[in-house]
């Protein structure tokens, strides 16, 4: 792994929440890591392919990158655009038992109105 990729991975792991590539770029710049936007995109793709981070999409939004590489669910607030990990029952096990399948991997993003936005 290159030094730039290590720095990008470190910035992503230290971040709160889920970031887009542009968000990773800004976080790198704020942390004093000098990288180009192209380098960030290239490194994020490599890190995702290596299974060190997770790339996921939310309909109509840029791709997000998650420091937790294992399969899990996400909540996407349609108002504030914040993405959080869903604290739900074992969806993986439920799907396997319900459909009699072996689930190798999945992406599940649920569109919601978060507590903060619902209260506003």
C-alpha cells in the first residue's frame, strides 16, 4: 500500500460517520495530507477492492465510503443527507433463514427521516 493510500485510510478510519470521496479529500486536506482529488478516488477504489473499506451507494447520491468493511445496514436521512449505521436485528441471518439461501454479501440502505430532522 502506498503512503498516500495509508494516509487516506487513516483519515477515513478516524472520521465520524460515512464520507463521500469529496468528503475524504476535504478531511485529508484538513488533516494536512496533501493529495489530489484523483489520488483520493484512485486510492478509495483500491482500498474497497482490497476489502479494507466498504463502498456503497444511496440512490441519487454520490458513493459513500465506510471504514467498516463488513456487510451491514445503513440509514440515509432524505432531509439532512446524513448516513448512519443501522442498529438492527441480524438481517443477514433473517434473510438466510427466510429464503433458504447462503448470503455472501449485501448492501442495504434505508431512506428515513432521522430523529433530528423529525423533531425539527
